[in-house]
């Protein structure tokens, strides 16, 4: 796998926390940074894909009426009814 150097300036307190994490994990700082970036990029990619899926649903008219959502949300505050044991 080819690699590329990427440089970033981070606040001192974040750099200190990064150093502490690397020491605690017994891993190089670069490994921790690479893992963090990979996780963030994957999360943002997932968010982007879900947003595109949601927009496609809206374009197809697959929506829920606001009043239906309000009714559902109001029901969340009510305690669930329990069945009596025989």
C-alpha cells in the first residue's frame, strides 16, 4: 500500500491527549492518527450515503406526515400498559 504524508496543525491540548492515548495503547502516534482519520472518514461517508438515500425517498414521495410523527412522539411519554397475569 502506498502512503502519503498529510500534515495538520492541532491545538496543544489535543496533541497532548493524542500522545497520552498513543502511550496508553502502546502504539505510535501516527498509528492513532491514521485510525482516527479512517474512522472519521468512514462515519462521514456513511452519513453522506444515508442522506442521499433519504433524499431519494423524499423525491419518490416516501415521507411521513408531521402530524403522524407528533402523535407517535406524544405516545412515547405514556407508560406502556401491562397485561395482567392470569
